[in-house]
C-alpha cells in the first residue's frame, strides 16, 4: 500500500497505546468492525511491537502502523514486527533514511514550512501535522495549503470528536489522527464494544 491509500482507508486514524498485547487483536477487530482499518500503535509501551505483530498476523483487514518512531532502530523493529507503515513525530536524517530505505510508507511529523520542505526534498508528499493544535491548527493548515497545494496532511494532537469534522473539511487534510476512538483506559478495561461504537461514529465523518 502507498501512504495515500493508508490515509484514505478512513477519515480517522486512531492513535493507540497498548499496555497488554493480549488486547491488540480484539481492539483491531473492534476498530475494523466500526469501519476503521489504519491504526497507529505508539511505541510508548513494551507491548507495542508484540501488539503490531499480533494484529498483522490475526487481523488481515487491519492496517497496523507503528507510531512514535524516533530512531532507525525503531524502524527496523517495526519492520520485523510486521508494521504496514511508519509514523513519527518529527524527522531526522537518520530516521528519514531508515524509513525510506525500509520500503514502508512513511508519515513524518512536521510543524513548520521548513520541515515540510525538507520532507518534500526527500520525495515525500504526505505528512503528520504535529502537534496540530499548538502548530496553528486549522488556520495553520490553511496557510500551508497556499504554498504547498499538493501536500496532504494527517493532523494529530488536539484533534477530537468535537473538531475532527472541521479539520476534515480542509482540502489538504486526508485524515485526522486522534486518541478518542480507543482511549488507553478503555482498552485496558476490555471495553471493545464501546470502541467499535466510537469507530463507527468516526468512520461516518465526511472528508473534503
């Protein structure tokens, strides 16, 4: 899959933190049942890579990606675990080279025009706008749309059920990232029916 295909898999990409890999498969099945396929699993816990591996093996309809990739070692670990794409909060030369070299679709974080131009120089055309709220939010994305009309974004950070539709109304927003679909405490409690309901609501959000 290309990064564009992944971003078009649903209007919302859940950003999830998994503390117990045993929750990974039921979580992914709940999200897919609700119409959400691309899932960013952050490397914030020791269970993350095992969770990605389990989803890649047991939930073929899902598109598991690794989030919070910061180093080249993170990229290699994600590749070994079966991740289908890589998301990072920013981009260093080492991370960029490892991610592009892996062959996996790469969604690096940018917050400024200079960071965006550096990514474009590397051949990238889709980015995570992060942290979205602090980097200018909807008005910031509108401003970037002028000089960079071909670039597509997945704004993440401060995006919620209350403002997701406003972000998705922008022509340069392919999807949004957010943690409200699968809150950490809801996953830990095994409330997967609730997550399916949240996913179903999110999947109905309209894009520009």
